């Protein structure tokens, strides 16, 4: 087993924690390792994690306590804030089968989006905002968008070391990571691999977090400028959650009746523009990097 794989297996998160940022109310989430009861007589095990809000840049200390009855998490400065815990399930062969990002993610997105539009016309229920077909179409649309965001951002990170460096300071699970010199010597691409693993564990349907990531890494947002359009996209994250986890019911158990064909069509257009904006930003970054390499090469050759 290679040292990088050993390091990853020893440090990979097994629990996702999420909570509303006490400062800005943005949904904050991050992967953590559960403290373990190492000795038979241990009553509890405790650890602390730093979780950063990508919206307001506040960092919150979270106290994790594991007992035989389970795991609890408390934000130290705001102990009354509810914290949600969920298991991160890794496939046993995750390391070997973790795929490289698609080489042309925007083209794949456009093909999938056109196919989705056809499905909306043919199977979408035009008379009901609570139809199961419409819920299915919304979840499918989100899957298309998440796949694109993951492949586009990960692909850029893997080919651009400057982007990798920025991501290390942005992704909470990487911010304070340390590795031994022996591991670095044995695995020259350890930064690339760690960034790849962290991004592949990212929830790309969290549009606020992805938007903040793009601002800090690319210098530009991907969410719309108009507040009404931006609010619709951000609100759709909760709609998706209700469809995926509550079978189309909101937190009060009321059936959602607002997923109409018109809503889905408008949401799809917003996502299409978001994808085009990100593709344009990434194309610019790639062009600037390639131009810089050519200029460096020319300066090294010098005049004849």
C-alpha cells in the first residue's frame, strides 16, 4: 500500500457535520473524523474541529464527543445552535476507482441539459406542481449540474497548481492539514491528490459554498447578479432537499406544490447560464496559464 493511500485512509473524514452559521445563517458543512473509544473501559472520546463558513469567512470550533450511545457535536461559542450529523459512506474500492474528471465537462452538461429539456416537455406534468414526474425532473437537473460543477472545478484544480494552492486555503478539511516530509518525498503529487479527494467529497449542490469557492479561487461569482434570480437558485437547494430526503414534503410535512413545469424551465435556464459563466471563467484561467508558460519559454530561449 502506498504512503499516500495509507495517509488518506488514516485521515479521511467519516462524518459530515452541518449547521446554520451563527453569524450569517449560511449553511456550513464539512467532513470530520469521529473520535474513537480506543480502550474497552473508555466512556467517551473527544476531539475538536475547525469548520469555516465560506460565505462570511468565520471559523467555528466544533466539539465532538463520542460515547457508546453515539456522536454529538457542539459549536463552542454557540452551544444552542443545532448541528446535523450524517455518515460519509466510502466504497471499499474508492481509492482505486475514484475517476478522473471528464475532459470536456461543459459539452457534456449541454448535451445532458438538452436531453433534460426534452424530458420536461414529454413527461413533465403541466397541470400539477406536486407531481412525482416533476420532482424526478428536478432531482435529475440537479444531478446534471452537480456533475458539471464537480468535473469543471476538479479538472481545473488538477491541471493548475495555483488553483490547488487557493483551494487549500478555501476547503476547511485541507486548511490545517499537515503531512510528514517522508510522505511528501515519497508522493510528489500529494497536494494534487489531497485536493482531488477533498473536492470529490464536496457537496456541489450547496450553491452558496460553490459560489464562495469560485469567488475565492477564480475571483468571480457564478450565481446571477439579479437578486430575484439568485434567490430562486438558492431556494431551489431546499426544494431539492425536500425531494431527495422527504419525498416532496417540506420540513412541516406539507406537500410541495410549486414544482411546476414553468418553475423547472426557469430553473433550468438559470443553471444553463451558471454553467456557461463558469466555463468562461475556467477558459480564461486556462488561457492565461498557457500564455504564461509560452512567455516563460520565450524568455528562456532569448534572442539569437
